[in-house]
C-alpha cells in the first residue's frame, strides 16, 4: 500500500514537472516569434523610411481600385538624365521579410504629402503558423521637400 502511494505521488510530481516544462517551452516559442516579428517588421519599416526620405517625389496609388492605398511610387533622380521609378507594394514588402511572415493591411497615406512632405506608412506583419501579429506605423518626411 505504501509503495502504491509513493508511486502515485511520484507520478503526479513527474507529470506536473512535464506540464510546467511544456508550458515554459510554449511561452518561450511565442516570445521568440514575437521578437522575430518585431525584428523583421522594423527592418522593413527602416527600409521603406530610407526609400521615402531619399526620394525626389512620392505618389500613393491604388492597384486594386480599393480605398486602401497599397502602392507607393517613388521617384529618384540619380543625375539630371537618369530618373528611376520604384513601386513598393505588398509583394515587395513580403520579399523583404525572410522568416515566412506575411505583410497585410499595407497602407500608404499621402494626405500630408502636399502640405508638409510627409507620408504615413502602416502595415501588419503576421505569422501564419502561430497567428501572432504585430502592427507597424511611421510618419516619414521627404528630404527634398
């Protein structure tokens, strides 16, 4: 009888320890994914901020005829004859992200562009595997304005 009580108590202690370990592991994985989301999103945001700051002109456009402006047309003047135009949208943003995360709800707001040379950039970075997401936003001024 005493052996049965000892084995049962030992079993409960071991199952509790395993449960605690698995819970800790799950929390650690969520924290790692959240950290990666922040890292990848900040990289993409820094990239677009640099592109906007160094542009001669910026135009917001809508490639899907929807209200959300999901494309930014950036014009650079490398020399007097050489003008480079780049279009940045969800596809280009997803190419910046290396961890399998996806950019959603990408929006460029150019309402302040004409008065103050400012573009508002907003997007959400999602991890399709864990359903975690992080929102990123920045107001960016053109240097040439």
